[in-house]
């Protein structure tokens, strides 16, 4: 796709609801999962796993067992603070805290350790190191746990420093918005997942689109995060939305500028084109509602974007959050460290 080509400025098609549930309803993704459509349709969401330049999609069956039960035997994340110190990292299924003091400690220590691990990582030179993956996964699971236990979360967040409390409230609020739209599916359902393109490569696409269309890179990153977990879910939605930014075919024909809807670079440019034509950056709420007509979806995207504006390390943390599927038999993670 030629970056210098003039964008097609047709009037955005009026969103239509009731087309059936999409990936968002099927996938319970870290802090984002929801509803009913894609660009120019209804709500959405999806995916992460370990990054690699390109990989053949693989099929993952939705699990039938719920994730490990929470206990108070929570690993200290100061102990998880770093591979460099030779200290233990949280295991992929590490238990979760069930009292406010332990949850607050786990969130504080894990986030501190994760930020330090992200600072050590050089995304331009390779995939996320093991400590980033494990710490991000544990952080994600802590927020998911908090989202399901409001009273516990409120008491825990009151113990956090102001900046971390604000981050925790945003992440949990976004997750709750999308969880409210999620409905479990059959355990036998099969999903196609794949590795995401490298974090640095995707960030380059977001920033290039921002320069061209004026849509903030954090908003574009948040849309891809909520829609497909940075492209880790490779499947059309139930409504027919396609690609890492989940475009309905007619909307893609109007705004994709001749690109490939499955190509992350082209998809990001098409999304920026569509959002700009729909009112961004002047009115992000209006533009995002045109993209996916759900208040919960709009709120979640803007909350995650705000996190990335506050601290760009949030982008790399979200990049390492994983894909979970919610089934009638329980919930289980499809991607990420073993």
C-alpha cells in the first residue's frame, strides 16, 4: 500500500447492529474482550502470544477447565523482579491473592518488576524476554482477578500509590466494560491463533499512521489490542469482520486504500483513515463509535489509550498480555508462556 496515496473520503457507512457476536464475544482477552462486530459493524476483541516475524496460523481448541483457583500463597514479585538478580519469576499459573493487602502488594511489586524488565528489553532487537512475558502475564491475571471481585479490588486499590491506583482502576474498568458484553461459548470451539508481528514493527505502523492521518498512535494501538490482541487471533468474526483491525469487507473496500486487510501495516493505515473520516482526532468518541457502536468498546479503547499516553511502557505490557477464552465449562489461556 502506498503511504502517499490520497485517502478515500467517502462518508462512513452507518453502523448496523444485530449482526451477531464476533471475536469479542468469543474471546476473553486479558483486559479487553467484548461484543459484536468490527469496523463498520458491531463490537469486538481478541489476542496475544509470543511474538515472531511471521508464523503460520495454528488452531487452538477452547479449553474446558477453569484457570487455577486463587489462594493466598502469592509469590512476592520483588522476588520476581528480575532474571538479572537470579530471583524466581511468577509461574504461568501462579496462584492469585484473595485478600486486599496481598493483592495490593502483588500489583505493586509485579508492575515495578515488569517496568524494569521492559526497560531492559530492546524491542528492536528481538522478541520479549522470558521475564517480560511472565511478569506481564501475572499482571494481566491480577487485573482479571480484580475485575471479577469488585470489593476486593476497591480495598486493594486504596492501598496503592496514586499513580498505580489510577492505572489499576483504568485497566479494571476497561476489562469490566468488555466482560459485560462477553458470553461463553462451547468448549469444543476452535480458534486460529498466531504469533504477533514484533512490537517495534507494529509501533512503527501506528506512528506512521498517526503522522499521515493525525490519529494518535496510542488509540490505534488500543484498537488492535482490543480487537485481536495485536493480531494474535487470526479468524474472521462471526459477523464477517477481518484482519488484525477487524474490518467489515464493505468498509475495507471504502477505506483500505487498496491494501491487504490481513496485513498489519495496511490494516492500521485503513483504520486511521476510517477513524479520521469519522471524526478523529477532533472527537475520538464519535469516531470509535462509528468503528464499533458500543459504549463499552469505546470506553475500553480510550482507557487503554490513556494508559499508553501516561507511560509508553504500557504498550509493551499490553503487547505481552495473552489470549483467554471463556467457555461454558470455564476459562483458559490459549497463548503465551508455558
